[in-house]
């Protein structure tokens, strides 16, 4: 089951979930929280970023990514 989202949306407009085991994919369509959209990342991160920041800056988004959390550049 997805960790509680309603409380997070009360404080944030963007919520990110990584699903390394692909355990939550089937639950996405059954989430019932008003005024938010689910977007699944599918190698289109920059398109989603533009949509969320410029095209639709006011709605709330649950951004879902299957697989492991991407690693950023390492220092040193």
C-alpha cells in the first residue's frame, strides 16, 4: 500500500514516490484524493518538469517512478 498521501498533499503540491519493487503500480488508479493528478515518469522528466512548473503550476501532483531512485553526481 502506498504510504499516506493525503497528509503530504496538505503541506505540499508535489509529492514524489519511487517504487523500486514496483509494488504500488496497481494502486495508482484507485487513489482518491481531490484536486491532484498522478503522473508516471517514463524517461520524460524534463517534459513533466515543464508541465508542473509552467503549464500547470497550481495543481497538486503525485509523481511516480518505477524502479530505483536515480543517483545524482558524486562529489570528489
